[in-house]
């Protein structure tokens, strides 16, 4: 995998850096306190964590033929106060919603989150080296079946 970051003196905002991925995508990193033109690099890491585990959980639940309508993974994090300001604690909340009139299996959802955490999510595996990660599941639209 190849990635790069580019800063130029011609950018109107000198606090903007362009992140470039091997697949040809660009992310504008905004290092101002307001982050009005893009995420900070650390915000992007949290978004990557949410995205990585979301891909795993949806894939697993679909393979288990669960009637999943929607999954939202949200992260809140604490960072060290001294540089380097890496994450020390992260809380992930998985909000799962079944298809209308359907119920998800509690066991299937819990197993999917555990498999993502323990086996598949590379971003989580890296962040667990420095941060305690808490995983919580919220069932939207009613309690699941056992």
C-alpha cells in the first residue's frame, strides 16, 4: 500500500495538506483548530476505524442472513495531553437497525462485533497498541431476539 501527503505554498490556506492514496483518492487534511475544510489527521484515523469495523460487521451479518437495514458506528476518543497526542481511550458505539418488521439476532450482532474486534479490523488492531477500545451495541427499533 502506498500513500503520500503533500503541502504546497500555493495553497490559499497554509494549514491544508493533501493526503493521496494509492487508489487515486484525495483527502484534504485541515490542521486549523476549526477543521472547516477537512478532518484533522487524527479525525481521519477515527473515521477509518469506524469504516473498517463497519465493513466487517455488515459483511458478517449479511453472511449470517440477518435483516440489517442500517449500521452506524460512532467513535469518541481521548488523547494524551502531551505530544505525541495519540489516542488512549476509544469508545465505539454500533447502532444497528433491522429491516422494517424484522428482528436481528442478539448473538449474531455480538458475534459480528467480536469477530471484527478480535480478527478482522486492522485499524482496531493497530490502535489497540496504545488505546483501550470499548465496544457497545445499541439496538435501534426494538430489542433483538436471543
